[in-house]
C-alpha cells in the first residue's frame, strides 16, 4: 500500500512541476517577449538549430509516426 501511495505522490509532484513550468513559460512569453526571444536566440547558439528531418534507424522506418512539429 505504501508503494502505491509513494508512486501516486511522485506522479502528482511531477505533474505539478511540469504544470508550473509551463505556466511560467507562458507568463514570460506574455509579459516579456523580448527576453524570451533573447533566450531562444542564445539557446540556438549553444545547442544549434533543430534538424529539419528526423533520422532513425532503418529497421524502424515506417514503424514510427512522428507528430507534426510546430514551426
């Protein structure tokens, strides 16, 4: 029983973390779009641009359908 409760608490904490993070990101986009744009530009410099295509192992071709990405 304790394990079930611990799993439920862990799931709840993780859900709460991501909800809070998403709310903070949305608030930053609304309230300070210039800083958000600066952050994204700096992030792109560090991580590079997103690849235009997804490369997967040949044996997985046709078995995986990727969701459409936002531009």
